[in-house]
């Protein structure tokens, strides 16, 4: 069996100019980065502020498990299938982070014959967007410490500086540090730390900004810390926003690549799906909607995190109107939710699929709360039995959902044509009546409670007095209208990763809240969430190398 990287290398990618031509983009609007990837200059393309005309399809999933769900692979397969059946479809996805590539998860370009390429470039440095975000973020950090060193005219309380530094590599040693040691010439010592670049608020801002002017304005609104009187201090107060925007002037342009079957794909941005909203950029999505009849996009992790944030944060801020949602499920993952150990997943167990299907049912119910019609994609694995597939179909159909068996991993777009037919029909029907889950005017704690009750089915929310008082101070400062961005484990509807299936009656613990004023949301951290992952005992990096021909081995 060929590996993903071998399949990717064997494909004959088209020159990026040919992909741009499919979208009707003029040569002057395309800035090539080699032969197979490019930046799009939206102004030169006439897309700056263009109204969307296509129909937006969200691909989400059940809660992730070690068995694998294949959300990105399904997104690619669906876009290819839509093009195969005669539609003009554009893929709009996030860029991968370097951290998971060298850790456990691997890359994020799909798999098998449903991939975007060039796989190595996309999974590694790509067009340098993440490096630009890292630099802009750390420039602000340097300007904070420099301001304090040279007299601290803004009276920043060094105990209340909340802006950390970032790096796009998993490095647990940098989670908590003491900085500025070594003498008075190095500044004032204080505790700080590093997050991974995808957790940076600058990343979230880039992915929610409408244009360069909006980007700079949002950067200026970043709250970096507080004065001794507990008043917020912003990047604008430090006069940092302009220089940060300069570093991001190229990064804000969407990246154009292609699937292995030549479908156009815009890959842009990659905010962490826990600490941020986990979706690709608004700019790329809106550009794709102006260029295609259908746009296939995805949101991070399961629908309880990714889809909720896509609807309540991205669609709310960008004025997007999704036409349909695809929930990806696998027999293997449902068996894990039904209590089967990973080592036993290859054995047929129809009753375990039935038990685990409560997870799928919960996600179907949740997505429908937003007024968006649902289709279930059964991502096929070779170990799936006909009886197991049949019961999964039965469960979905009992919820009034079509369920389509998809073999895009093995057969590319041809393996997802029945799914594409259903999605196109449902999206064109006008059935969607999109609405966010809560109103902007609700208090911040009420917004958290609404998500906890209606999406997670929690009995209640537990928040410390310090959290409640912080939320009250932000409301007094004018931030009460912001949506909430829930940060919790991706593995469960609860904050406990071991509670699989569809738990109810649990209490959601909110241990910390963070203000992302530039991005435009308040983060509620529930349980233990890492913003700087660590490498596993045997990291993927140990197997990645260059062979005798100078080609990369071990990347997946």
C-alpha cells in the first residue's frame, strides 16, 4: 500500500497558473511561490470586498478518537466529487502547523487519493504565513518589555502582562519561563512562557479580519496586560499595530493550491481549535465564495467545538450563511465511543456501533440548532463490515439524515459522488435558516452557560468568583457584546476526556477566562488545556529525513 506522501508524489500536479485560470483569475492577481502554489492579490483580482455568490458547505465531525475520522480527507473528497458531477467547487481549508507534523498527529493535507498538494510544502514552511505571524506576535512581546525597560510610561503592572511569546514547534520546556534575567541591562525579570503559534491571538485576528485595514485595527485592540489600576493596555497604546501589520502584509493574502485531482483550494490561516475558533480565514472563505458555486470548508475537532465556533464566531462576524453541514463519522470511532478498545476495532461489533452512535446523534441535534441541514458522511475503512455500515445508516436515517458511504481515501472524488449529489441538492433547496446559538446582548456568563447547556448538555457551569468578577470587569469595559470561545477537551462533550459517547448532567468547570479583544471573543478555558503541546515519547520527527535523492521521508 502506498503512503500518503508516495501518492502525492505520484500525482501530476498542474501549474498553478492553470488552477488560477479555472477560477478566472488574471495573471496579475496571482503571485507564484514556485510552480504549484501562489498568493492571490485580492485587490488585483477584483475580489476586495466582493459579495459571495456560492453556497457554503461546512464539514465537521463526531468527537475525535485515536481511531481517526478523516474530516480533512472528506472535505477534499467532497470538493473533488462536486467538481466531478459538474459543479464549480472550491476548497477552503486551514494551513497545517509545524508542531503536529513533528509530533504525533502528522500533517493536515488529507490522505490517500483525497489530498491537497504539494503535500511536503504545505505541511512544512508553505508560503511563510506562520513565520510572519510568529514574528508579528513576538515583535509585540519585545515592544512590551522594551517599554517597561525604558521607564514604563503606561504604568504597566509587570505582574499582569498577559502577552506571552510563540513558536510553531511543540516544546514543553517553554510553557513556563522566567525571562529577563542576567542584570539590569536585560529588563525586569518576570514569569512568562510560550504558546504554539496557532494559539496566538494574531493568528485568530488574521483569520477573522476582512482586509488589511481591519487587520491593523484589530491588532491595535489586542490587550497585552493591565496597569496597576487594572486598566487594559493595548497594542495601540504601545504603537505596535502598524509594524505588526507590515509583517503580515503578505501573509494576509490567501494561498492557492490544488487537490490531486486539480480542484482549486485556498489554504489560509490555522487558528488552534481549542483556544481559538479553529477555522480558515474569512478572507479566503469569502474569496472562494466569490469564485465558486460551492465552497467546502471545515472547522477543527468535533462539531461541539469546531462547528459551534464556526457558526457563533466566524459566521457571526463575517456575515456568512452556511447552506449545509456534513458530519463525518466512522464505524471505528463509533465503536470506540461504544466502549471498544483501539486494539479490538478490527473485529465486527454491531452493538458497539449502536451504543457509540449516541455521539453522532448528539452532533446531528446540535448542528440543527443552528438551522443548518445535515448530511452524514460515513468515511469508509477496509475493516468496516456491511452489518456495521448498515446500522450506522439506520441510526442516521432515524434522525432524518441521509448517510452516504464514502470511499474517497481509496478512490478520490469518484468515491464521494453520492455524498456530493446529496450536498448539492440540499444546499440548493434553500432549506437552511442559519441563526447563531445566542444573542450578542446576553451577559458573558450567560453565553457560556448557553453553550454548556445546549451543546454539551451540562447540568450547569462552575466558575470561580475570580472568573465571574473578571467577566464583570470586561463587560464594564465594553466587551460584553463579544461571543465566547470555549476551550475544552476535544474528546468529549464534557471537560473530561474519558467521558465518551453523549454524557449528560455533568458540570462544566470554567477555571480561567482570557480576553481576545482584537480577534473579538472571550475565551473560556474549561478543564486542562495546553496552549503549548509537548512532543510524545517517540516523536514523528525521529523518522523524518532526506533520502539519497534529497526527497523527504517519514512525513505523513
